[in-house]
C-alpha cells in the first residue's frame, strides 16, 4: 500500500475576478430563503444584544464563500472525517481514502447528468439528494460525501446557500486545496424540493447519463464520446477533464474497480497523463494473491496503480492521445484547459448564476473567523451542527 499522503498544502493563490463583491443583507437573504435563524434549529433568533451576530448583517458574498471554503478544508484535512470503505485505503477514517477526491467526484456526478439536446440534468437542483438518483449505480459511495457536506449546508443555509451550490463548490475547493488550478465559481443554483421526473422539472435527469468505465457494450472511446459530446464537450476537453483521475481511488465496494491511478492521489497534477504514457499497462488478473474477480481493469508493472478501460481508451485512440501527450509534457496547458472545461461542466444547464466570486485566500482569514464567531453566537444552526459532528467548529 502506498505511503500516507499528506493533504496537499499548496494553497490556492488569491485570485481576483472582475466581479465587485456583492453585499448580501442578511434580512433580505432570510426573506428570500424563507428562513430565520429561529427556523433552523431550537428556536433561536438574533437579538440586538448579540453584537457578534450583527456581523452577519452585511456579509459580503466573497467572505461568505471564504468561510465555507475554510470549513470544507477543515473537513478535507480532518483524519476523523468519515469515509468508510472495505479496501482499507489510507486517508480519512474508515479506509475509504481521502475526502478531497470524493468531493471532486460528487461535483462531477452532479454536473455530468446534463444533456444539451434534452436540456435537462446538470448541477442545478442538487437532485442527487433524492431517490432514484441517489441510488444510481454510478453514484455509489457519494452518500459519504453528501453526509459530510450536510453540516456545512446546515451552518450556512441562513444565508440562502443551497445544497446544489455547496456540492459544486466543494469540488472546486477540493481541487484548489490539492494544488490544482484556480477555478471560477458562480453561486445561484437552486435546490429542488423533492424528486420529480425530468419531463416535469428539467433539473432532473434519467439514469444512464454518467459514463460506464467498461464502455457500455461499445468501444470505451466511442462511449466516452457519446457521453461527453452530449454535454457539449470536444475531444480536447474530454481528455482535460479525465486528468481528474490523477486524484483518488476506485473502491471495490463502490464501483467494483480497485486502486489509485497515481502515486499522489491527493495532489492535483498532470501525473495521470505521465502515468498513462510512461507506465506499461496490462489487464489485471490477480489481486492480493488471489484471482481478480472484479470488472476488467488495467494495472502497471508494479501492480499498485490502475486504469479503467475508458482511461486506456485515451491512449488507444489517436485523436485522444495527442492531448494526453500534450498534457503530459505541459502541466500549465493542462491546468488552463481543465479549469475552463470544469467551469463549463459545473455550469451546464444552470440558469441563474451570479458573478464569479473571487477567492480571497488567506487575505480573508480574519473576516472568516469573525463570520464563524458570529454564526456561533447566533446560535441554533451552530449548536445543532456541533451536536451532530462534534468536530465541526
Ligand atoms: C469516462 C469518464 C469517467 C469514468 C468512466 C469514470 C469512472 C470512475 C470510477 C469507476 C471511479 C471509482 C469510483 C469508486 O469506486 O469510488 C471514479 C472515481 C473518480 N472519478 Fe471518475 N470517471 C470518469 C470521468 C471523471 C471526470 C470527468 C472526473 C472529474 C472531472 C472524475 C473524477 C473522479 C474522481 C476524483 C474519482 C475518485 C473518487 C474517490 O477517490 O473517492 N471522473 N471514476
């Protein structure tokens, strides 16, 4: 088993987008969301004596998201954050591996249901919270990511934040926290209130929208094109997005596949492309001394890394392979292309997004602490979150 990776400490550079910070009056937010702090827990309401809570009145949108980012990073770095899995991967509690990659997969699976022709699916609605989408085979394991994000939603819902935005933002924050490119984030996704048919609510989608690693009965390359062309991507964007498989693991109790793609599954880099091109890949027949009974997958000579058939298709198909080589040789190009494709992926089908929210990075630290203290002083949400998780504050 690979040595424990420390979470990548390459913190994102502060990156200012052209957007001017929007002030969100709390009262307006509460009115829009139909919530008061009293409505979210044990009947607590802000009073004039609670001076700290007053700091929430004029919270600027970039500060709000900086506070959320802070909590997400806390979860990703917390050895006790729950991510169970029977493969015993190094990482957070339970052997399921690290949290950051799982957040990336969650954001992608929320977004990757989009169909440009039917004009439904995508990240708007936070629809994976509901059956049947939560039970779709492709989403196995993501209940652990959603459970970890629920206290974050509970803590910030007073400000009108939605599950749908948090699911996507957790993916962005994870990529940036693991040393990846700066990513644009625009809030404004809505939350569906309950399950619905795609024909009645375009935020929903039928099963089968996400890719199958075996190629679903056609060649893996053709299947990948079917899936990603449907979302409006071209070959170059498909290869760029696939570079996210430099992160995380396959789990035998989730997808049935086993193993990490790279030696550094918590560092966002072009290692996936280097690995694809430089290692020698062959079909896996054995696992821990016994015959491999899982689905067809590939392994390197050291037998500690894996590739899915759909990953291998990127080297088998010359039109894909030229981009594998491009990204292997130039990480900057990969980062730039990934960043653009990720924004497209996560915004596909979203109708009411605001301006890009600047990532204030460490500059916001003091303000973030003030916001956390104010929320805590304001009471109810904080109390219920604390009771639930114990480690959250
Ligand atoms: C052909 C397309 C794709 C296929 C067939 C595919 C398939 C898979 C499979 C089978 C797993 C293992 C799940 C598990 O057992 O836990 C996985 C994990 C993962 N996928 Fe993909 N994927 C694809 C595209 C993408 C894209 C576009 C992204 C992001 C941009 C992505 C990000 C991830 C991440 C980060 C993990 C690791 C999750 C963890 O460690 O918990 N994948 N993928």
